[in-house]
C-alpha cells in the first residue's frame, strides 16, 4: 500500500481489518480507524493502526473491541457497493469467488451450487477458512475483491477448491461408471490430478472400454468395480492382514483403485497397500489428536483425504470429524486468546488496585490527623469562648464601677464649700 493514499485511512474512517491469528484468520471485519499511523516513506511496512471493531464487542458486551498495532497489510478500505440495480437481489453463479457474511465478518469462498428460484434462491458456498460448505442468501454474499496496489481487483472464477476436489472426483466416477453398459469404442474420461504411479505423477485422460462380458458386468449399476488390481490383491496375505485391522473393522472400506490402471502392474499391489495403510494411519492419528495439537497436523490429515477418495475410500465421516475438530480447535485457541487478555487485564487491575489502596491508606491517615486537629481546635475554641464570656462579664462590672466613681466624683466636686 502506498503512503500516498493514506487519506483513505484517516481518523474516523470505516475500513475492513483482517488478521493471521486464531479464528480471525481469513476474515474481514468492519472497523473504525481511531489512530492512523504517520506516513513514513522509509518504513511503510511498519506502520500500525489503532482500530475499533464495529460488530465485535468485549466479552461483557459493554463496548466494542479495540485493537492496537494492526499492521497496514491487514487494513483495507471498504469494498465498493454493487451497482444500484444489483443491490436488491444480486445474482451469483457456480464458481463465482465471493465473500460470505458470518460470525460478524466476511469470509472468502466459492459458489458450488445454486438452490431454489428467484427470491427463494440460496447459494451453497465452499468456504476457504474454515474449509466447509454452507448455504447463504444473496443478501449475505458479495463478489470477492482483492485490494492490490491501491486498486480493487476481481479474481477470475474458480473451477475447484482444493478441499472439494476429492468429493467431485468420486461423484464424477460414480456418475460415469454407473451408466448403461459400455459399447465397443466408447471412451470414458476420468481425471486424477497428482496421482502417484510408481513414484511418478500422472493424469489419466481416458480408459478404453472393451466389449466383453467381464467389462459389462463391471459397469452394471450398483455393482462394485472389479478389475485385475482387486483380483490380484484379494489373494495378498498383507491385504487380508490390513483389512483385519481395527480401523477397517470400525469403518469398512471398498476401494476400487481405478487410478492404478495406469501404473505398471509391478507397482499396483504396493501402491494399493500404501493407500490402505494411509487410511489406517489417518484414522489412528485422528484418534490420538489432543486439543493442543498443532493446526498443521489437522491440515496435513485433511490434505491426504482427496487422494484416498480418488481411489474409492469413503472418507466423508473422517473429513467431517476433522472439520469439527478443527472448528473446536480454533474455538479453543480463540478462548485461550481471550483468557490471556483477561489474565493480563486482571494483572493490570490488581496493580492499579494496589496503588489505589496505598493512596487510600494515606488519605485515611491524613483524615485521622485532620480529625484530631479538628477536635483540638474545637476544644480551644470553646475554651476561648469561655474566657471571652468571663472577660465580658468583668468588663460590664468594671464599667459599672467606673460610672459610680464618676458619679460620686461629680457630686463631690459640686458640693458647696463651707
């Protein structure tokens, strides 16, 4: 962001703020700039903001959350609103990159389905973080824009999101395999990205269907796919051992291993067993997860599922379990962050309380001294009043005597001489 456009982030301006910490990661939240940084051409990347969120309140709900030292890379202007004719009812299409409003913020995702008609239309969106599909109304969505080089850029439509690739693969294969019997010369296309075949990555473009009773039987609706891969594996003692493991007893699997058709025969059994053991290890690792486990561990487990799905493993329950654990993990991290802030505030309040108590004790001592001084002054005042009253009484008596003397003096002075 250039410092020349800092007027977009002036004090009091509404902006959107993101973060790379806890459950805030990936979300954009409306906030007000309370203290913008001074432009610094020499160190533009070190500018920090003080902002106040407009929808996030403190745990007691009394005031909006304030956040200090927000890096400039996590601050952007409010995205422009849609044209006036689109504000009432925006229309989105499958594969549109959008922002969905949830948890008081905007989260990026891709439209995967459009459900309903007109006013009742609902959009199924595959969110990026957390990686899950949720339904939203049109009013809860907006087209995603990226703030790049002080400009708003709209990304192109996305064909797939990484976390849904496996699910789409499975559906595509089911739809094409469970069709009517293949005829001679028919080509059925399957796409497998990043599939390992004897240590090399490859893409299966098509499989030529043969017109034989074996092939026809394999493509009848609801009949599991059978090929030479499985026939050779069924006699494998290692396979029987793996299938006897607790993980396969709890979650029975019927993998088809279709991608292995493109591998050399010598590699197929080993690769099939590798995927079966991967499934076992994933289930084991999930069962051993602790709440303090690293988020990267869960991410790694999730990334392994599309490959298993492409080989026919049913990982729906495993994925849902991992996504739920991820959500709980983020919730725990968020609560821990809040707890740390609460403890920090308790420590600060305790320190302030100590200082207040010192001042209070000092004030009480001063009040005590003043009370004693007050009592002493009251006593002195009463004693003074008493003495004053006595003196006034003496004054009255003396005046009377003086008047008598003056009177007698006058009489004596005017008395006739003999």
